[in-house]
């Protein structure tokens, strides 16, 4: 008998496999980043069909098979992240690609999951494009820091620990954006990935 897992998660990507199956990249709170197969999810009768769009949040039922994860269902699917502007979706797409590039294997990292999901919510609700760019920058800094690609220095500590909703922190990130982007680029080039 296979064990069923229920975990909060975020769809980072999907692609078709076989006749009607879908392979889904899920970033989950309790299981980390994983690839799961949703059988017959592209069929018209499938209950999963509309719950697997990228940036859909929800509670996912997963079954660990012998060689793969299988997606059994989704509950409380939230598509709020899909309803934002195209520039905000592009920002979330860049963050998702970075996560897929940097996370190797199924490693649980609850603080990282919290940073990404909260960052996405504040990103889509940002008052201006400048604020959105600052929030994207802070999310990327936190990803790099949580995964060990960026050392925490006193100059960036406030961006790694502060609340995304803080208008003062967002304004400070906007003023320091050139320096923060340079730190991000240096960190990525040093990682060799």
C-alpha cells in the first residue's frame, strides 16, 4: 500500500506527457521541490485539469510510488497569482526559473517556501512597478541566502529578515537596487549554475 501525503504547495510549471498526462513541478511546504505525474489531467473529464496552471496554490494530495510521485488531487486551489498583470507574472516566472535552477532534489525548506509564497503575494499587490521590482529583488536575495549561495552581511540583513509589507523596506530596496542586483549577479556567477 502506498502512503498518501497532503501538503501545501505552489505549481511552478507543467508540461504534457503521453496522451493525456501532465508532469507538474511542485514547490511544497513539507516535501520541497518535486516532480509529480497527474494521470489523465488533460482529459476533459479530469478534476485536476484547471488546478494545475503555473502559480496555482493549494493543498495537494500526493502518492509516493516506487519511482515517482503521483498527483492524486488538489484542494483549495487558489488562482489569485494568475490574475495579476503580465509584468508581475514575468517576475514570478523569473523567480520560479531561479528556484528550478538552484534547488537540487527534494529538500524541505519551510522558510524558503514561506519567503517565496509571501513574496509572490506582495509582488502581485505592489502599488507600483518600482515596488514590484524591489520585492522581486528581495525574494531573489532570500532564495540565494536560504540556499547558501549568498552570505548574510550587515548591509543586506534588513532585506533578508524584514517584512515584505513594509513600505520603508521596499523604499530602501528601491534605493539600493543597483547594489542588490550586483550582489545577486555576483552570487549567481560564483555558483557556476
